[in-house]
C-alpha cells in the first residue's frame, strides 16, 4: 500500500470536551481511552457526503429502507461473501445490541454462549427473563478454540438459543469453516436456534481470509439462524444507530419482528443514509483501513509481547487486542494502567478477570503514546511483582 493511502488515518482528531462517550469517560484526566469499540478515525468521505446531502434535505420524519438501500445491502452481501439474501429476510435495527436482546426475547427457552464474550451476551438473557449457561473457550498453543465438550456439559433440557460471536470479540478469532461446521452440527443435533453477531465481519486482518456467514455453512441451520450485521464498526459510525438482521425463516422472522413492536424504535434517517453509502461506495476505504489496522496490530503485538507479565495472542479479526495481564501481579491491571494514563476494558466484564482489551483503532501517534505509557508503567514495577 502506498504511504499516502495511510494519510486519512494519520491525523489525530480532538474528541475531548464533546459528545464522545469514549473520551468523556476520562474528562479532566490525562488518560488515553483505548477501551470501547469506537475508532478514532473519521468516517469515509462517501458517508460524510451522503449525510450532508441527507441533512440538506431538511426534513427528518420517520424513515424506512429505500430500494437503493436494499440494493446496496444485498449487493454487498453477494459481493463480499457470495451470500444470496432475499429482501424480505432483512429486518432493520437501531443497533446490534438491540438485536441480541430481541433474539433472547423471541426464542422460547434458555440461552447458551461461550466465554469470554462481549458483555451484552452476558446481560441480554437475564434482561429477557432467560437463564444463561456458559462454556469457556479453551487456549491451545496460544490460540483460542471452542471446547465442544464443555459446551455439551453446559446444555440444559431447556436450552434453545446459542449466542455466537463471529468474528469473536474479545479474543480476535476469525472462526474457520471447520470450526463453523462443528458449531452448525452441534446446533443441528440439539435443535438450537443460533443468533450470530457478525458485526466485525469486514475486519478480517489476514489478507487471504474471507468471512463466511454462519448461515452459509449449513442449509438446515440457516433456517434456525438470526444473523446480525452493521456498518458501525468497520466505518466508525456507531453513533448513527444502524444495523440489520438476516432471518431466512419466515416464522422465526415473524417472531423476531413481533417481539420488536413497541420496544425497538425505527432506524433514524441519517443511519439509513450512512448504511447505504457504506455498503455501496466505501470498499476502497475499507481496504485502506485494514492495512492501517494490520500495522497497528503488529505494533501492539511487538511492544506488549516484550513486556514481562503480559501475553497477547494474534488478532485475526477486529481492532481489539485481548491481553493476559495476570502475570503482572498488580491485582487490578485495568486500574494499574489507567493510573498510568491508558484506559482499557476490564476482562472481568467479558467473563474473564485478569485480562484486558485494548482498542488499536486509532492513529499511530495515539497508539504509540499509549504503548509508551504502558511500557513506562511496567518499568516502575519491582521485578518480583511479575511472572515470566
């Protein structure tokens, strides 16, 4: 990639003192926020132009998907994944977390998932009045894998819904076809409906990899699948609240949409405009982003991999590094690095205390400053406080 293609991602945007949830957490403090999955890059110019055009229209009534948006989304799914989706399979949502909660309410029975996991996976079942059973992912040779024996043990007679994160937040795995086939076989054997969170599907960092929606793996499972997608992570527009579900089975789709009534609001007009532009006009921008994220990932791996007491697994997808900080011997690693001026996500929120999640979706200057602070904080620890 030519250096100039990185220029759009090099500038530091000052987000302090505004409406940024990410930066306002540490208002008045010298802390670099690398926690919530919200990048510090400007959205693609094509999206900004689409928003400017929509704002210039001047009327902001209730909005719905236009034929142009349907064409953009269906065309993207076909072009990117070879997935042929019918227009009536699509259900528009104001956010992916809404979709997780709707799925838990729409499916009669208890919920199953694997940990560590994005926190709404852990909260949505309880908020829906459903019991949650969990099975831990396992690490072999430094790689996170499914433990199907543990998943089998976690099943109950009332288990009806599997919540899947694909690619995985926070461990950064892009599940391969063999793993997805095993998941599909497990769900088919136990007649589970699966809700697959695929919000990071455009963020596979290996140039040779192509995302495969779970619903494409097995025709039987496709009829018991709810696939959740959104442009928000890839194009950095989470504040616009735009997402969708792909539900091939008509009966399941009716249950899902019936559960939404009176609870889930319409997608806002600006979100719909942004989504259309994202899926129609931003492929080149996405490829440039991936090059920047690969460089940032490699930088994080190289720097933190040399810090005694920290271990970082290879990130295959997302812009989130999952860090084992148990060897530091500091008790609360999140508080330790926050005191040093770096705000990270606490692994306990994902079901795995002692770990940290670092968001490297930021300009290199911000990332390097944060990594330097982490190095300096470690250097001030007594040697006896860390494990090799």
